[in-house]
C-alpha cells in the first residue's frame, strides 16, 4: 500500500527548466509517453525514466484503435509496415454494430466520409431527398470505407485528394503488449532508462505538496521534476498520493465490468477489417481479429447481469478455441477531476476511463501526450499551463463520453437494461446536439471533439434517428439530376470495391494469418 509522506522544505525551482521526467507505468500509456517524449525532447538533456513493475503487470487489453494511432507512430518515424509487422496487426476500417437498433440491426461506423457535400449542404440531405423518391440505397453504399469493410477488402487510401480513394481512413487492431514492447525498444534506443520495480511510497515536498520522489520496494529512490502517472486504474500518483477526486459517470454509462478472453483463429476464415461490437441483454461483446489470435470480450452492467451469466454469454459466442480462462476487469466510467495536478500529469487509465465501444482510450492517451508536448512546463509549473491542459482534457473526455452515451440513448432493444438507457437523462451538451440534428440535420461542433460529423451521422443513421426535414436548399432540386449524381457516386464506390483485393491478401505482406 502506498502512503504519501511529507518531506522538509527545499529551495524554490521557479523558472528553471525540467531536468528529470519520471513516467510511472509501462503499459500502453507509459511506453507511448516515453517514446513520444524521448523524440520530442531529443535535443535537450532532460532525462526520462520509466518505472514499471513486471510483477504487477498491465491491464492486458486495448487492441482496437482509431486512425489517429497511425499519426502517433508516424511522428516517431515508424511506418505502418513497421508497426503491423511488430504487433500481429490487422487493418480496421471501422466498427460494425450488431443488434443495437433491435434484433436485426447491423451497421458500420466507418472511418471516413459518406458521398460528397455540395454547395455547403451535407451529403446526407441529398441522400434523404433521394430516399423520399423511394430509393432504398443505404447510406453505407456511399462510403468507400464501409463498403470495403463489408466486403472484407482492404486498400490503402490515397494521400492525394480529391482521389476517390482519399475519402476514408484506417486504423489497426494490434497486440497491445507487442505494441508496448515496440515502443519500449524505441524509447530505450532513444536514451530512456527503464527500472523494473514496485513503487512502495510516493514522497511529497512539504512546502507545496509536489511529488519529490518515489521510493521503490528495493529501497532505491527516484527523484523527478515532472511525474507522468501511467499507473493504470489505481492512479498511484494522481489519485492515491495527490488525492485528486474521480468524477464518476456511472449514472450515464451503466456498464462497469468486462470479461476478456483470447481465442485461436480458425484457419480459412476471412479476417474482418473491422471491430465487431454486438449488443447483448445488458451490454455488448467485442471481437477484434489479430493475425495470431482473436481478442474477445463482454462488457456488462453488474447491476443487470450476474457474473455467471456474463461469462456464459461470452464463452457461448466464441468462434475459436479459448487460449485461457476469461479474465474479469472491473472499471468505473469517469475521469480525474484534474488530469494535471502540481507536478503530476495523468495519462491512460490513471486519467479516466470510457468503455471501449469506440476504441477511444488509446486515442485519449495520444491526445494527452500531444497536449503535454505543446504545454511542456518549466519547474515553476505555471498555473495557466495546468489550467489549459486540464480544460482541454476535460472537454475532450466529455465530448467523447457524449458520443458513447449516444449509442445507448438511441438503442432500439427491449431488455430492462436497454429501456433504462433510453430513459436516462443525458448531458445537456449531448441533448443540444441531438436536438439540432432532429430539427435541422446539422451538427453542433464543439472544440476538442474526437469524432467528426461523419461519425455522428453513422450512429444517427445506424440507429434510425433522422432529421425531421431535408435542407431547404435541396428540397426543390431536379430529381433526375439528383438521381444521376447520387448513383454516379454509388457506382464509383461499388466499382472501387470490385477492383480491390481482400483484406487477407493485404495481410499476406506481413506474413498472413495464423
Ligand atoms: P496499465 O496497462 O494498467 O499499466 C499500468 C502500469 O503501471 C503497469 O506497467 C504496472 O506495472 C504499473 N504500475 C502500477 N502500479 C505500480 C507500482 N506500484 N509500481 C510500479 N509500477 C506500477 N483501449 C483502446 O484504445 N482500445 C480498446 O479496444 C480497448 N479495450 C479495452 C477493454 C477493456 C475491458 C478495458 C478495461 C480497457 C480497454 N482499453 C482499450 C483501454 C486500454 O486498455 C488502456 O487505455 C491502455 O491499455 C492503457 O493502459 P495504461 O497503460 O494506462 O494502464
């Protein structure tokens, strides 16, 4: 158990540059922070140390990403091929939602656009106007990302707009432990020091309560100027030592536990280029295909489903042989009231958690790191720096939370858990978005949004919430021209899918699937 203890006063460090950064934790967050800071601070003599405990281990899940991960490792100079080879990765074009709108509901949230906006009017208005003429072409037929995903195909997007191949993006499903190992190699190669030990005590300075040093279980002491807390759910520094409260979002997001298990791949089965999230009576299951195995899990509300029922529902729906017994992980949706307190910045699970429905946790880590780089402090830890970091982090986390709540709010299922989700009041920030969408088919765009309008459109459409009327500018459009324009786009997408090879063929470049 860690007990904060107080040290005698020392001289002020006001205005002086940071000399030592200590990162606590060697999970995905810790090694992402170490690699990115090593790169960012390469021209300085700032020493970076990672303290992790192989005895404690990591949370051991977190395999689905969103496209920003590719920007993250590109900044380190790593290519897609480097990371895909090192992490047994597959490609991810989006997330397939099954059963969320009702028993037969099935749609993809792709990473990319639908059709083409025209004259300042969103494409969906043209599509809705066309639907009023009786055309049942689904919105997904206008998304190259969704259409490739549903056909189990994959091609890399063109970096050069306005190519029709530039309208979608992709991410990775990867083995998170292998990803952390790859980043560790990178960080250690860039001069980061790793210490494998358990932190026993966190010592605070008497004059200001800042973290002074860590005392390891072998008695060694690690001093630092800036501490980055990547210690996982427990928040060893930010929570246990500094006492930063946790804001609980359980009233909005009822799921609080998961069971996870890995299975063998089934030889000959096509590997889906998407994450599958299937609703069940009190939560949802995930399926994440990797090249050497498949990640499976079941997220549930412990108030609505027993442990036994949750495990049984997970195991009954596996497709391959389980590689271990299912592992339970409890969580609390919410965030630290402040992600940066005194000389401690929390990243990853230590900063907060949202269930992995839209694969947002690793992306939140990336953005936290970017923010830390942009606001990298001196030893005076100017209050304005902390305030800005905390404000941006809070806004981003709240916007992301609202997006997750939307999936539950719009569900079309009958079980008690799902009825309650529809009836639970949502945050005003979300209500405002949905009200505008219903009234005008438009999107409220706040700052620090992780998800763009096309993502909101995917969920609105997938769960059947469409605006009350089409944009006035589209109402009188010539129907023949409209049909020709839309069908031209639809056929171009279909043609591109036809000409694209399978996801499996793409993965063969990296050694294929085992
Ligand atoms: P951890 O992995 O828990 O690492 C904590 C580190 O701190 C470890 O190295 C540990 O040894 C160290 N530590 C702790 N205490 C001490 C101590 N006293 N002394 C020394 N070291 C210590 N995210 C996604 O983006 N996509 C997903 O698909 C996804 N799925 C998820 C599914 C579930 C069920 C859960 C719970 C999370 C999921 N996440 C997902 C989130 C993702 O797993 C995490 O964001 C990510 O792994 C980062 O974790 P972390 O590094 O913050 O913490």
